[in-house]
């Protein structure tokens, strides 16, 4: 594959990522409020005007309008284009690292993790349906990231059992939850993608990301403060999968 073909493939993946990011942003905003993700026209949050297709082009519409509604001039919630940009970056980086099936699998892994990151960060919620989808696709496509099925099955089981045991032990000893019930399920799904060998690195990097988040907070953090550990697990898992792809392990 020529360098130009590699660039074009990465750009195509970025465009696809931006389109998917628009849906992921809508899902993350509507689902927690029990709103339909696929029904209902998009409208301006300020004036309520129904948006036209030309107003909904991922990233481009926001850039042309400088982040404002074309009808009332109100500032559009930057959440939309930030998610689109993140999703575009996942696609572009994945195919730039490996312009083939491994890169496609890495992009899919990232796109499935992104709504889980957003929902856990904003609502401390890891929906079982998304986690199950992540696990199912890991069984099917996880091998493209370099780990055989046996290693991924072991990884899924070990990840879930280990984190669930920690969660239950903490609750029994301290009388309160230290981990959400969704975290072990997410970690198990990650194990089905990456296998058991990367699990210690995922936990360590997730803990480091959590510590950086605490240090970067302006408000005081206490023992009762909640952190979206599932989001840190997801980010750590994708970063490590990207590093392994870059290193030529796949």
C-alpha cells in the first residue's frame, strides 16, 4: 500500500468516525433521559428550531457557523462537535497505525468504548446493553488485535471475576460501594478484546488516569467523591491496544 493510499484510508476512517460521533453524541445526550435515540428531529436547544441536514454535517457545520445556531445565534453545546472530533480521531489514528483489518478492529473497539466513556463520565452509568455489545464484538473481532480466542476467553473471565471480587470485598469491609456494578462487566468485555496479558497494564494505566483526574480537579476531593473508573478503564484499554498495534504485535 502506497503512502497516499494509507493517508486516504486514514482520512476515510476519520470521516466515518465523525459521522458515527454525531450518533454517539446524540445517544449520550438522549438515552439517560429515556428519549429515543433514532426518533425525533434534532433542534436548537435555545430557540427550538428544527435543524436542517445542512446544519448537521459533523464538524463542518459547527466550524462554518463558529459554534452558533444559524437561526438564533445561540452558542451550540460544544459536546456535540467534541464527541465528533474524538470519534474522528479514533478512526483516523487507528487506520494510520494499521491500514488493514487490525486498524479497523482498533477503530471499532474505540467507537464502542466511546459512548461508555461518555455515559460513565457524565452519569456514572455503564449500560448493560452497550457492555454486552462490546463483549460480543470482542469475541468476534478481538482476534484481529493479536490475541487468540483462548487468551481472550481467559481474559474476559479473569477480568470480570477479579474486579467483581474486589467490588464485593470492599463493600463487605467498608459497608459501601467502592466500585460500580458495571465496572467488572466492562473490564470483562475489555478482556474479551485484549486477552489476559494486558489486564494488569489496563488496571495500572486506568488508576494513573484516575489519579491525574483527581489532581486536575478544582474542587476538593474527599473519600466520598465518586470517580468514573469505567471511563478510565475504557481509555486505558484503547490506548494500550493502540500501542500494541503500533509496535507491530498484530
